[in-house]
C-alpha cells in the first residue's frame, strides 16, 4: 500500500464514530469528499452522500458504513463505575480490561471485572455478559461518574492503528473504514457511470442509514464495500474458514441480509480474474450488511458485496492485510472503469 493511502487509512481509523454518534468521522469524510471534487449532502439520519454525476449513465451506488461498534453509558453504580449497553454486536468476552474513551472530552476508562483471585468456579466456567461488566473511569462515587459521563454518553475502544508483520494492520473500526477508503478512491477516479457514494450511518444497529440513502438515490446497481469476519485461525477446518487473510477481497454469494445478484456477482468475479486482482469467495453465510437494505429499497436493484477479511472483527483489535484492502479498491474501480463490458450481461 502506498504511503499516502496508508496515511489516509490511519486518519479514517483514528476518527471516532459509534453508531448514532458519527459526528467526528462524518466531518472528516465530508472534508475528504470535498477535496475530491464531489458534491455532497448530509441527510437527516447522518449519511454523507457524495455525487460524481454522469447524467444518462447507469446510476451506481457504492456503499460503506462510517459507524463502528461501541458502548452507550446507561448510568452509574454507587462505587463510581459506569453501566453500559453495547452498541452493535460485541462479544462480551473480548471487552474485558480493554481501554475506552467516553464522550466528547474523551474521558479515559477501562472495562473491568472482578479479579481471578476472588472469582468462583462458576465465574471461571461461564462466559460473562455485558451486564456483569462495568467501565471504571476512576470516579469515587456515582455523582462524580455521572458528572463526567452522564447517561447517553458514547464510548469507543482505544486502539490506535498499528502496522505489524510484513503487511498487516491492527485497529478498532477496520469494519468499515476499509470500505470508506475504497469509496474515496472511487471518487478520485474518472469512471463512466453516474456514481453516488454513500457513507452510511447506523449500519451496526440495523442497516438504518443505507435504507434511507438507497431510497434517496434509487440506484440501478448497489455494491457494498465491507469488512467481514475471517475465521482462519486455530483448529478450524478449511471448509469452515469463512475467508483467509492475504488471499484478496472476498466476493459474497449471500449472508443473512441479502443474496448477491448472480449476474452482478459473476461479472465482478470475471473482472477480478481478467485484471489479476486477488480475490476469494466468502464461504460462510453469516452476518449482514448494507446490501440487504439497498436491494430492497423501492423496486430493488442488483446488489453485491465486496469485503476485506478482518480477524477479531467487532473488537478493540481487528486485524487486516493491507493487500486485501488494496484489492477491494482495485476491483470496484476496475469493474466500474470497464462497466460497458458487463452492463449488458447484468441487465439482459
């Protein structure tokens, strides 16, 4: 990955944006779209929709969600620790002892649990739930905790992007800042389609932003650029590995929210093969993404999903391969650049 692309990815990853509180990442993306000459609007739900219009051409909606998983503060206990609810799908096993930042002032905290020394056998043998955990901000009592972090405050993981290994990066929010990076690359390109890039809000809590955006855009084709679960470690047999790091962008057949349009999926696969772009088939049918909302808006449209494999997704420390991130951008740009070759096949 070129240095300027890596720097841009890190800038996106450093911005916060838990579902429903996307203001910081939205401001950054708005500025980046303007630098690329795109006309933008921000709708009532908080989506940024960026236009590079070519009237008369097929209207293509590229989608990536801005939001990330995190936490919502719901109150405080007498000892000064904070109660919370997860925002999005977060396994409670991955949050213990993780650092967080809360509210606009970025109040530091740590998600705590009672120490092993006083845990019972049942404690050790049963997975803890979010209701068993608290966020410690160093407050002496509930009043102090609520003064710094009142109910309704949002908390995000603290995990600055870090390079490690030969070409890997670890960070929170790789899902889906990798997709946002791909959309920005598309906006830099001169493509022969009526291009609308939707940076959506509230994907992690029910694909809400994408539904609103798709109803506004009414695309002829929708492509979701995502991060997806990896499952390629440990004693997992090859047939149960959803995707693997370092083998390229993942092209989905289906997930729990959508089934890829067969002709569009085949065209994307052919494009990857013709252009020598590393790719793999997503073998697991799990999760869901904005394609499910896009394909059902109004009269519907052909949709597909191109994903970057991420280990430890929805945690403080997701891991992705830089080459997989690049192949996602390369494939969507190559497909739209050569769209005339595939248009007839998709709409015949």
